[in-house]
């Protein structure tokens, strides 16, 4: 995933996704509601923080929360740092380069009140997904929340061709060309790891995340929250 997000891709990421603001705005709105009951000074781990959209959303609603943003792309973290600085919330954030399994042990990076992974899971291979969720859950205090959103659908289902047409419309809004649209099914099956919702929920449960609740769906983007057992 880190190699995909080059400097050029990272700098244009928000612009390309701006057409999907109605979707992302609703997703972040619901995440804020899911986490509303956390302590006044909650500590939040953002896995695959990208350009910092989830930090900006949560930081504006909860002014005493602090954040650790983790991402394997230096370019993404550079853009994230600038966005957080412009918003005046950088002092409440620590940005760390790397993957969740590489995060240093110690009290500083443990016992978070919640961990959020937004549109990251589909970059993680199926055989690595349980470990991915386990590493996230290990950083959260017992009873704390894990929020996960990702592209999720049963690509082998009879419904997929119809959903694919909807997804092509989404990609067109983001600037897809006829060539990239033609390659979309192959990309979804080979470049990404898109799992059926039932499998995502099962993997979350296997990872120690109790009763994952699907709280969001917009075409093939789904979101779940659950509590650390």
C-alpha cells in the first residue's frame, strides 16, 4: 500500500475524492456518533490515517481528544501534517510512519479508547486480515471501540454485475477513463482484497472484536464498529 501512494497520488488524493463528499461526510458523521460516549479526553488511534480526514472530523467535534495517526506512506503523512497544521489541531496529534504491526510497544501506544481504520482493510491480503485486526485490537483498552470501514462485497454473487455498474459511476466521478473502467473488475479482484461483509464480520470476531455492527453502507463501502473483548 505504501508504494501505491506516491507523492503525486498523495497530493491529489483529496481532490480526486472531493466528488464523494456526500458519502464520506455521512460516514464520518456516523463515526462521530458511534464514538460520542468516549471519555472527554479520549485517545484515538487512526490506522492508515492517509491525509487525516478522520482526525479532522473527530478533532473538530471533540476538542480534548488526542490522536496517533499511523501510515506506511511518508507522502501521505506529509500531506496529513499540513492539513492538521492548517486546521490548528496538529498539537493534539502524533504522526507515526509504519504499519500497525510495527508500532512500538509501551504505554504510549497502548490502551487507546478507540481505534479507527477508514478505507484501509481492502488493501490488506485475506491471509493477513486477522492479524491486522488483532494488532489493532491489541492497542485498544478492554471495552474500547474498533471502527473499520472498507470496500466490501461478494464479487462472486449474482448481484455483483449490477453493483459494478454503480461502482463505475463512482469511479467516473473520481476521473476514471474508459480504459480504467474496463480494467476495474480485474483490479478489484487482483489489486485489492475485497471480501464479502459476512467474512469481514467473521474476521473481526476472530480477532477479539465483539459483536461487530454494520452501521454504514454506500454501494460497496461498508463500516462496522465493535468493542474490544
